[in-house]
C-alpha cells in the first residue's frame, strides 16, 4: 500500500543533508511511496499554507547530493513547545504541529537532526503518537550510540585543510598558529583534525590544561629546531580558571567563540613567540560533503526507510563497527557523547608527542 513519508532537516545545517534526503527519496520511491519535504525544520508546517513540497527522484538526479546545506532549510531556534512568535511572546504550538502532520495524512516521519532536535522531536512524536525515525547529523559527532553522524567527516576535512594552509604561513613567519574549531561541548573535531593536521598541541573541553604546559611543549618544539608550532583548540575549552568564551546575540542566544583569541595572547606572552589566531566557524559546515559523508548519508537514509517498511519506529539509525544499526531514540539522546580521555585517538595523539596541555 502506498505510504507517505514526511522528511525535514532540523538544528544546525552540515554537509551531507541533501545526500540523506536523496537516499530516502530513492529508496522510498522503489517501494512506490511518496516523500514530502517540510521546510525549515518542522516550522514549515506551522505556516498557512504549510511550507512543504513533494520530493521526487528527478530532483536528486542533479547536483543536489554534492551540495552543502539543505534544500529544505533548517532552524535551531523554533522549538514547537516554546515557539517564539513575531510579537516576542512564546507559545506551545505542539498540538498545531501534530494536527498539521495528521491533516497532510502523513504515515511516517523522518527527522534528520542532532541531540537537541531529537529531544524535542521525541517529545513531540510521543505526544502525538507519530511514527518517527531519526537520522543523526551533527558536525560535533556527539550523538550517543553512533560512531559517526553525517557532517562530521566533512567538518574534520575542512579543519584539516585549514591546518595544511596554516602550516606554510606559520613556517614562513616563525609563528605559533592557533586554530579554533567548532564542536559545542565535545572535542571530537579538534582531536581528529588536530591529529590529521599535525598539531603540536590539542586543547579539548574534556582535558584540563595549563598555559605553562602549552608553553613547555612549544618551547620544546622550538629547542628541537622547528621555527613554528600549531595549536588546535575546540570552541568549548574554558580558561584554566573555568571561564567560558561565549558571544551573546540579540535575543539572548549564546554561542561559543573566542577562546582561541584568549589563548593566542597567553601563548605569545608565555613563549615570547609571534602568535596568530584563526577562528574557523561556520566554514566547517557549508562544504560539499566528503565521500565518507555521502556514503554514511546514503546508508543511513536507506536504513531509515527499511525500518519504516518493517514497522519499526522511535528508533535512530546509527553507524557502528562498519554496519548500519538502529537504536532506541531514547538511548541516543540520553547523554552527550564527549571524547573519552582514554580513547584510541587520545592515546594515539599522546604517542605522537602531541600535548593536551595537561602535562
Ligand atoms: O552543533 C553544531 C554547531 O555548529 C556547533 O559546533 C556550534 O557551537 C553551533 O552549532 C553553532 O550554532 P549556530 O549555527 O546557531 O551559530
């Protein structure tokens, strides 16, 4: 029997979202099912008329799978339970949203999101008794129960390339280069791109550091005869005395940013070296997806449709040990998957002589 899937992207964008949609649309069309794309997360359904469109395989025959961003648009600030209205008031619009899904005669819902989105969606789907599957995406790679989320590999590639570009200029000017990358509360991007990009020091929120230890490592590099050093820092790293670096935007929203500048000054003083800072920011999110992200997106999208076909709901598809699995969505959002301090990558970095600023 023909079924109708609603799909949307939710939370911050990243590379690979369009590739996920392509996989869902192509495999659903193989079953003779229809896919309806909702615009701007679930917020599109709260508009009158609803902002949604049928996604056909033909749409994905073009260049879309290769593009960053999301053709459906997304948002990380329109929680239906605390919806900010244009007049500044806040309303619970969850019942309206559930009614909108019903009015469109949606059988199944696929949300492509991170932990924040999945917490809200899980609550919504439970409340409305809707049949939901989550597909993990986040450059932060901090979703529990999946080794990788869509977007992480591309973000790491961009950060690694930034290190490759900083190295020659660091060497030409005898400088210490500090690169600040995203990652919210987990240091996966900094750790992975730090190793791949040849960092001398990697600072992540999971490992406390001192400026003295960073300076010790940089001095050691200089004494060994190398005239430059590369420092990778994750945006959520605090000052040694626990101060966060946050930018407060209009409306009171906060985002991390600025620890790199702070450390640049500290490192310059402590090592007497010329130091420069680069904050990579959203450049990590908008790239064309790497082949790994395209493959992950494809495998997870196909699996999501297969779960719906089997009548399995309230699950998140996940990548684990070179296989696609599915896990209860409750488990996926139960905690943030931060960097384990005895993980293989931390041990590898230490064995390579990379300092975390802790010794
Ligand atoms: O969660 C993804 C992420 O890019 C984080 O790494 C970063 O802290 C945050 O989103 C930035 O959010 P926004 O796009 O709202 O500035």
